[in-house]
C-alpha cells in the first residue's frame, strides 16, 4: 500500500516553515491545530468554556476512550484493525459488575478483567497470525463473541456497589487552580506514557513500525514479526479491558449495551490523530489529541444546546474526511 | 469452485438438519390466501435485505474494496422515503428519490476510492459515521411512521412468495447474468487482483470501481426500503444497524476473499442464508436469544478456518 512517510522535508508547496518540519509530524501538528481551533471557537463563543475545568472534564469524560485509542494505535500501526474493542469494554464492565456483586475483592476483579481482555486479544492475534484470516473478520467475530458473552452473564444492567470501586469513581484529585480530575484520568495518562515508551524506546515498538511499513521486509531483517503481530492484539485487548474498567467506574454499572459502536470512535480518533490505516505511520500522542478533538466537538455541541446530537456524527465524519485528504496530500508530496 | 463452497454448504445443511431434528415441521409450508407461510419462507424473507446488501458488497470486495457505509445508506433510504410519504407524497416518487440519493452516495464513495485513491475501509467509514447523522437530520431524530399500503408491499407484501425475497433473487439473477455472461465479472476480478496492471491492460478500472460502489449503495438503498417498509416506519438510529457486518460476513463465509480478485455469487447467497438460518435456529432450538452472538461468532470462525486455502497454508506451516 502507501509507503510510510519518510522523514525527509517536503520540497516547497507548504512553504518554508512547513518544509523544515519532517512530514511525518505534519498530521499530528494538524490535529493539534484543529484541537486548538475547536477549543478556541468554544472559548470565543461561550463564557466559561476556556476554563481549566472544562479542559479537565475533556480528560475525565474521555479517559476510557484515550486508553482504547492507545491500544488501537498499536494495532493500526501494524496495518491491522480491531473491531472488538467496544464489545470488550462492555464485557469488562459486565464481568466487573457481576464479580463484585458476587462478593469478589476488588483487586481480584481487576486482575480477572484485565486477564480476560488480554486473553481474548491473544486468541484473536493467534488466529489472525497462524491461520492468515483477515483481522477485520477475526475481530468482528471477537466483537460478536464478547457482546454475546455479556448477554450470557446478564441481560439486565448490574450496578456496582463495591466500596473500593465507589471510592475510586467518586474520588478526585485537586490540581493547582481549583481544577479536579479523577483517578481514571491518571490511569489514562500513565497508559499513554507507557505506550509512548514502548513504541519509541523499545525493540518491540520499532518492530511495530517495521511490520506496518512492510511485514515481509521486517521478517527478512530477522525481526520477530510473529511476536509483534500477536502482541499488538494482546495490547489492544488489555487496553480495552482497562478502558472497560475505567468505563465501569464512570458509569458505576455493568451493562451489555454499554459502549456500542465505541470501536468506531476509537478508530476515528486514531485516524483524526494522523495514523494511516495501512500501517507504519502514526503516533500515540496523535491519537490522544484525536480523542480530545472528538471530545471538544461533543462539548461544543452540548454548550450550544440548540444543536442536536446528530450533528456530532456529521461533524466527525467531515473531520475524518478532512484528515484523510490531508494524509493524501502529504503522502503524495513525499 | 466446488471445493470452496463445500464448507458453507455443509454448514447450511447442518443447520437445517438441526432445525428438522428439533422441529420436525420445519420444512412444512402452507398456502393461505395465496401467501406461502413457513419457517423456510421466514428465513428467506428476513434474510432478503442482508442478501441484497451482500450482493453489492460481493462486487465491492471483488475489487479489493469494502463498503462500511451500507447500513447508514439503508437508514437514509428509509428516512427519505418515510419523510416524503409522511408529508403527503406519492410512495413511488419517494422511493425513487431515495434510490437516486443512494446512487449519489455511492458516487461519493466511488469518488473517494477511485479518484482520490483513499483506502476503501476509511473512505466508507466517513459515510458510515456521517450517514447515520444525515438520516437523523432528515427525520429530525424522530421515528417517522407512515400508513401507505403501496409502500408496505415492498417489505411485507406477498406475491405467493414474499415480495422482498423476490426482489433480492431478481437482483441476484441480474447480477449473475450481467457479470458472468459478459466479461464484466472478469474485469471486476482483474481490478481486484491488480488495479494498475488492469488499467495498463486497457481495463477502465476507475469506472469499474465507481460502478460497484454505486451498485452497492443502490442495493443498500433497496434493502433500507425493505427494512423500513416491513415496519412502516423509519428509525434513523437502528435501521440497518450492523447490517454491513452481517453482509461482509455473508460474503466471506461464501468464500469470497477480502483480498479481492475473485468472488462467488452462489457463495454469497449461501452465506446470507447461513447467517439468517443461524439466527432463526437459535430461536427454534430454544437457545436463549441472548447468546445468538456467541453462536454466530463460533460459526464464523469455524467456517473461516475450515475453508481450504487456509488449511493448506497451515499444513505447510507458512504463516500468512
């Protein structure tokens, strides 16, 4: 497919300043500009929009989506796709709620949920790699499986009454300036930093980019492509499970119909964040800003009040289109 | 060819046998007021929209593409028609407008893929996300109910057999005739194998890609009409939700490779029947409807793993 964007500067076109920036950073910068612009529009239109707390709320309301987008970034960097994340989130909330109701200790529940998500990811990665079935189909089956297992556990919504979970959910951390954030935000930020470390400073991370660029070349170079190809699905499964735990803190319930279609939000965030779906190009930080852009649009629409919720979908679609077009221009220039 | 269809056929037969064992009257049909009724007819009728969308999807996938937007397009078609009828318009004109709009949406998808060269999965993701928003914009977030006997015929009418399935089978016959009796099918496959090589060989690959996306969108539009006419209402939120996934599954189960370059219409028919039979089986066998999805996941994985080329690859120990 499209070759990974090379770090060489573009010759002309975008102007002197832009040509000094390596073109692989351009999409991320563009995402950041869009984020600042949408936030700026909000600040200009509504009093109280440009406050630290609105910013913090962006993180609080989207902590789980950030974690999902980080996992999805790994998969998409290798040129794969994971459609199961939304269902795994629902399954995680369901397992957590059901196990807590049965009186399991909170730490055990967390371990079980994370193990279940990673295990499902491992199974999907193994089938994709070993049998050469398309990731799209395997993770689609995984999506059905996880969603189905939710219904097996319970059809009803199960509320979470465990004191540890309640404390974690309602607890807040005071930041300077009177801004408060939740523990979920801290966890999400830790995940982002860990992901950036793994992607850029470890052999595994470099192999992820190599596999996304050209799998056969990576294998011929002696890189452990098998480990990476399966590993990214384990990471995505783990992130989905963790996202599910954060989501269960956010909703304080487990429900089979939680997070329907969230995989599309995660994919949209990654694409808006400047990653190429063909693999090899993209950054975790881009995906995080992508999530923030989507979150800002939702905040804007809720501030506007008169605009209906469907405009969110239309605007996100338009943004996706704009970023794809931008990617095409950059790829053609290099 | 036979080999490729062996596993889907076996899966379908197994499901049917299971049904007969549980309900011996499974295959019985009865004629009432000139309408055929029976479990098999139900499967056919409920599977008609999926089959129709899967047909369009087959051709798209044969060109190494994929169309995620069909569910949203189906919702738009229902929304446009119902809104038009509800405001006092003629059902036929309403359906005409809806299908015309769907063709335009197909042109849009085709433009993104063939002219701008955007990956199909992401190009159609745009419309998948925005399309449902557009459908809700048309219905203003309401569920629009209509009372039009003419419109109701499309999804719930009978001409001995349900009209919906007659439409789907007619489209299947038409596609089979047009692509397999002329060189068109071969050209579509050649575009799927290598778009630039086929262009150099004189195949108008851009036009062909454009055509298949328009066809897929129109199929989705007709399916959307069936879905909304069956309940005489347009629900922008849930009409055709996840039907793109069912359609893609039907195509893949039928032995068409997502890598493009070859397709089987018979396989798609089988795939769509398997998926619908599966859903019905879960109800008749008395498995709790909640675990339909688990069942579906298992069948999908099983059929995919059983298909011949994959097994050969495993035996040789060459990871794909």
